[in-house]
């Protein structure tokens, strides 16, 4: 089973990052967006990020131009019929994902593989929206996608082993990512461990026990983490962190997964982190 033609649903931070790594690895990538202005924004996001590599001497101008040319953003889901692998990177809204997977199932060729980059929704739930659940799995990338080496591969109870093997092979040998295999539980491996830690940092701030700066400095200096937990939440997006905590809490009903009130209030206030210019910190 060869994976060559890639589809990505959504050209936001994660979708654009996934499109970038696939295109740099030589795959033809079609990205779906929902509005004309988002088409242009997604195309520019990918081009800008790839071009940044040229100024840093990581990629030649020629290779960058070729990679940018391999990415096309469209409004037409009908164009995804010939895709070997479609990776959904839409917002973490369950009903939206069911709708997308139902439509993809109608359009993508029967042998096509459908993957979700969901951070915490059990994959079998989206697979259930299709008539090919054995060809559906989780392919979870990390932010920033071009930099973070890991992809979690999530097989559901019904994912065919050869489908998981084909996607693992693509992630490892074409994208040159590190892969781990995880079962289909909310949060998989990384978020099941990371989200309680991030929530605990918010609770610590909320209780006035320590400042944001000191919480972050402590984990950087004391544990060697590249970013403190509140800076990391600002980077991944507080809405994404909240959605992940809600999914984990819904799955396990364990208090360490419960989203802190401050996290909810900041999302209500539109303080989503870097992408809105303000989260725990302010960004110019
Ligand atoms: N896109 C592309 N490249 C980027 C980038 C981006 N958004 N951000 C940073 N980089 C590159 C820089 O260009 C630089 O490359 P170079 O070394 O070749 O010059 C390199 O990454 C290091 O960047 P900086 O020197 O600017 O800054 P740092 O040393 O602090 O590294 C970082 C930045 C790699 C983001 C590092 O801080 C880090 O690893 N942070 C933790 C990230 C993390 O934990 N991600 C997982 C989040 S959880 C998740 O995504 C799951 C979801 O479901 C919630």
C-alpha cells in the first residue's frame, strides 16, 4: 500500500504544519479550507514557514519552491477523491469531525485511508461516521509540527493492522518522524500525561501560589523543559488545552483531568494564547 497523495482537512496551525512536512518530504498535498480568505491565509502560512527554512540554511531555495508548489489549498472537498491518505486537522468539535468523516467517506476512493489528528477524541467515534472504520486511525502530530519529531499512531479496536503499518511507514520513512503506537483512549500517551500537568500549573497560578513567570521558570530551570507549562499552553492554544482536558475528564472522570475554572474563563474571554495575542502572557 503506497501513500503518495495526501489530503489535509484544515489549514490552521496544525493543518498547515502537517501540509508543510508532507510537502517537504515529496508528497503532493491538497488542503481543504472553508472560506476564500482562509485559502489564501493557509497557502501563505505554509509558504512562509517553508521559506523561513531557506533563510536559516535548512533547505535550498529550489527545494523550498518545489515543496511550496506541492501544496494546493482548495474549498472543494470533491477534489479529495484520489487521495491515498487524508489527515483531518479541523477544530476539536466532535460533531464537526463526524460530519467531515461522513463526507470524506462518500468522496475519497474506497482504498483511501482516513486519519484524524485529534488531540483527545477517541478515534473510533469518528471512524463510526464512515462505512470503512477499518481504514480509519489516529495520526497525532505535535505543535510546532515541523520541529516536533513525534507522531502518535492510534489504532482503534477495528483498525486493520496493515493500515496502521502503512501509515506508520509513511510517518517514519517518508516524513522521518518518530512514531509510537497507542491504544484508542482519550489523550493517547502524550496528552494523558501532559494535560494534568498543564491544568495543575493553571491551578497553581489561580490559587496565587506562584506567578506565571515563576511557574514557567521553575519547570524550565528545574526540569530542563524547553518551555514552562503556561508558555506551552499559550503556544498550543488555551482552547485546544481546554478541549483536551474536557475530553479526558469525560473519559476518565478523574479530578486531575478536570479543567480549572481559570482556563475556562480565559477561553471565554478570547485569551487563547499566542494566536490571539494574549493568553497567560501578551504577544506583540
Ligand atoms: N515552526 C517551525 N520551526 C519552528 C517553530 C515553528 N512554529 N518554532 C520554532 N521553530 C524552530 C526554530 O526555527 C529553531 O530552529 P533552528 O534551531 O534550526 O534555528 C528551533 O525550532 C528552535 O527554536 P527557537 O530557538 O526559536 O526556540 P526554542 O529553542 O525555545 O524552541 C520549541 C522552540 C521547539 C517550540 C521548544 O520551545 C519546544 O520544544 N517547546 C515545547 C513544545 C511542545 O511541547 N510541543 C508539544 C505540545 S502538545 C501538542 O502539540 C499536542 C496537542 O494535542 C495539545
